[in-house]
């Protein structure tokens, strides 16, 4: 079960990173985004795209 959870978290993290890269003017910060937690990515995405739930 923990393998499925890890895969789900990694998939969601990649989704948030791709959304931030698409919406951001600077696409060279992907390595920095990889080091952030899922919660941090979600918060950044929420602040950058206010309509995002």
C-alpha cells in the first residue's frame, strides 16, 4: 500500500510542478521546485493562480 501512496504523491507533485512551470515566466526553476514538499507546491500554486482550488 505504501508504494501506491508514494506513486500518488509523486504524480501529484509532478502535476503541481508542471502547472507552476506553465504559469511562470521563468522555466529554469524546475530543480528548485523538485526540492519542495507537496504542501509547499500546493501553497505556491494557490498563491500564483488564485482561481485554483
